[in-house]
């Protein structure tokens, strides 16, 4: 049996990870501030990194909370500022781990459809007009996980107008935004809407290294402080050494080079996956993303990506079932991550997947 090719995991490929750079930055951070980095810290995170991120986003350091990856901010927010039964709007489809947390925290989930221009503000407006306005909107506006869609600038303004009119907060999750292959940068919701209406979260997992587990959230001071208090109760202190290494890397001007390298690597892999779409059955739909890690496929009528998950694995290729990213439905969809393997593996994975899907399409029409 040939080696299984995973088109499932949204992680940077090995070539994107610069161990020598991380080693140099960690050593420099220890040399400059070793005692503090090797001691207990506060739940809010390493102060120099918080100050640097605050300056970048135009806020006070007290509004920045460093997280163990960006998902932690979402989980702590659900447990400290929302209660079971509170309504949270999410894109449909959305990040499967975020959806899992919403279900585990017993939130009232309001799915908002996504198309190639991102979340549909018209559908959100209808829900609000029907008295179903959320307390929080969780959105990934750039190269969304899983759909790869980017929220258009017009829709960004529309979403912010709805938040202002109906009084809900927005959590803008943007781990992929700097990994753009084509098109112009779009202003973020946080940039457009300001820190009182929009919270911003991101991480260095996609641009530097996921193993460092350094993310952050920018929030109103009272929310940031309560997240830090919850962190203190849970794990006393974060890993300051990893945060110190990131602070050194950013401060020394290496982040832009990391972003350029990862973007180049991801573009090569995206192109290989798009080239492989001709292996899919006629009627398969996919809008190639202009950045990020993922392609989103919708199979022809009568086919099920859920049912074909096992046969695809037997053929040596793995993907994420789209139904995992919906509150219900989505059986014809699947997420393919081109990020974690080489272009040749992407090409071979698409060949194997196409063979399985085409055979199923023929069987469905027989």
C-alpha cells in the first residue's frame, strides 16, 4: 500500500518551518530577558509582545491577551462572557473546532450562509429582523476555513452596520489574512469597525510555526482582563519562552520574510490542487481561493463526500468531510488542505481522489 496522503490537516508544510531562525530568536530572547522568560508570568502574556502587538493594532497593551493558539481566545470568551442558550452567529460552513466548542458550551448557533464573497449579510439581516439577533458573530473573513472564501469589502461594511444597529459583538478570526496570492488587501473588520464593536484574534501558527502555540486577541480592556483572569485560574502562566521568541522574531524584522516564504509555498500547492480539479467528476464545484490553506469542493447531485470518505482513505488520501463544518447537512462538500504536503503529493492526492469520485459518479448513474 502506498503512503497515505493527507489533504485534511490545515498546517504549514515542513518547508515553511525555519528551525534555525526560531533557535536564533529563542537564544536572543533568553540572552536579553532570560530570568523573566523562565519564570512564572501573568495570564495576560509576555508584556513586551503585548506592547508590540498593541502598537501594531493601535490599542493599549491592556487590550491584548496572548493565547495558546487563537482558538483558546474563542473558548475562553464563550466560558467567561456568554452563557448556555446565548445566540452566536457563525458562517455556514465554519471552522469545525469552533462549531464543536459552540455545541459543547450549549450555545444557540445561528448559521449564516457563505458564498464565494463570504458571509451573506442579507441572511444575517433577515435573522436580526426576525428577532434572532446574536450576542456574538464569529467570522473568518479572509480565506475562510473551510471554504477559502473572502468577505468582500462591501459586505464588511454591511456586517458592521448590522452589528451597530443590533448591538452584537464581532470576533474577527484572521490567521490567514497575510497569506494572499492575488488581489488587493482588504481592510479588516477591526480596522473598519473599531475596538468597541470588533474583537480581533490571530496567531503565528500559520505564518511562523504552529508548535510555538502563540496567538492573541485584541478586545475591550474589561474583556481582555477577564480572559486573563480565566487563564490564571486554569494554567497560572503561559509559556513565556515561546512568546519571547516570537517577540524577538517580530522585533528583528523577520516576520515579513516568513510571510513571503509561506505565501510562496502555499501558492505553489494551491496551484497544484487547482490543476488537479480536472480529475474530479463533471459537475464538481470549486472556487479557487486567493490565499490561505484550503480548497472547498461541492460534489455533483446524488454524491456524498461523507459516504466516500472511507473509500478515499482506502485509496490512500484523506480529507475533511464538509458536514463536520455544518450544524447539519453539507454531505456533498469536502475541505481539501493543500498546505501540509508537497506539490507532487497534492497532484497525486487529487489523482487518487478523482479516481474514487469518478467511479462513484459512474456507479450513481448506472
